[in-house]
């Protein structure tokens, strides 16, 4: 299961992801990202991964695509920081 919370901030949006970014939940995130593209515009978007417990390869690819479109990915846990390092490599 994946929970996506989007908070509007004065300068942009903060996306908080909780749960597993795998299987059908990856498509949920990708479709939500696409659906809010126009609403986001050029505003800053931060994606908080602190409460993500698992990310599969398709989840990593989706995060890489989001990062490429300007999302700032944040994490404080060891696992999620590892995932972010994988997203930065573009594997």
C-alpha cells in the first residue's frame, strides 16, 4: 500500500509518500504526478520519502523521472537515502 499526501506550501508542493513504492502503487504515483503537472507548473516540488519502506525497480525509475522533471527528493533513513543514491545514478 502507498499513501500519497500533497501539501500546498507558499512556494510549491510537498509530497509525502508512506508505505511501499512497488507494483501497482508505482502506477498510482506516476498517474498522480502526471495529473498534477499543470497545477504544479514551475513551482518547487519536494517529495519526502522518509516513511517509504520499500521501492522496487519501477519505483526507482518513477522517482528518477520525477527528479528529472524538477522534483527534489528527500529522505533521512538509511534505506531511503540508498534509494535516492540509486535514483541519482540513473541505473
